[in-house]
């Protein structure tokens, strides 16, 4: 019996790293929005950026998201890449 490791490809590792970086960016942007709010400021571009990144992360995790009114929808190519990425992760049995 031969045991072969389930090693992801370099492309999969890059995509996984990119999604993790987006998750960290989303968290930092949310902290920035909260700190602006605490200081009494409203910084709309930061809030929209946070919402847009949250939408991309939601696409990769297979969840629905509701964009801010002024934020554009996730492009079709990101949605297609996210669907392929989720299918590959499910096939391998890997969770993020």
C-alpha cells in the first residue's frame, strides 16, 4: 500500500494565502472604521472598502453578502474563481 500526501498545488497555496490576507485586511479596515467612529468621524471610503472586501471573502466562503449601496457588486470573474476554489476545497476535504 502506497500512501501519497495530499499536497496542494502552488496555485492553491497562493489563493489560500490571498484569501487569508483579504480576511486580515477586512479585520483591519473594520478596526479603522470603528476607530474613526469613536473619534467622531465618518470616513465613507474606508467603510466601503471594508464592505467590498467582506463581499469578496464571502464569495470565497460560499456565503451571500449584501453590498453597501454605493459599493459595486463582485465582478463575475471573482465569483467564478470563488466557486471553483470552493469546489476544489470541498473535493479535497479542506476547510479554511
